[in-house]
C-alpha cells in the first residue's frame, strides 16, 4: 500500500528535529494547495503517513520544512535574514502504490535529502 513519509535529523545537534514544522502541498501548474501542516514528533517524524493508501495519488508535491524557526527555538543565534530559512523540496509521485520517503538532514548552514526507503 502506498504512502508518503518524512524524517528530519538535526545535524548541528546530532538529534531528531523534534518540533520542526512541515507543510505538505500538492502542486498543479503554478498553484500549490496545502494538504497538511504538522510538527514532527520526538523522533523527528510525523505521527503517521503524510499521505496514506487512501490519499496517495500520482502527481507533483512540495514539502516545506521551517528550519530557521526550529533552530531559533533551540536557542541558536541566526543572522537576519538566516542563511537557510525554509527548505523547499519539490518531488513527484509516479506510483501511488509505492512507498515514498523524503528524509532531510539539516543544520542552519546546509541540508541534504534523497529518496529514502
């Protein structure tokens, strides 16, 4: 059964990014429709799939990770404007029956992502 998940690791502090806010959008042309906004749990994950078997559909999507507010809440002093504020990852789902996992490794100065398993 298809589903979409995410996981964020705070590489500055060497821990899951608990509390980091994430927004999932579906993108059609120039329009982005927000499907879900949530804060990650203590393990740096959503409490459930971002899209489950019933809501999973082929198409273009966007994840917005609110990085600067997360690090500020942890007491990190950031420049204004911050080097990385919001990380935007645009991706496609070609197989609605597949498992799509979008992890993010992040610090105030760098980030990395890939299609996870």
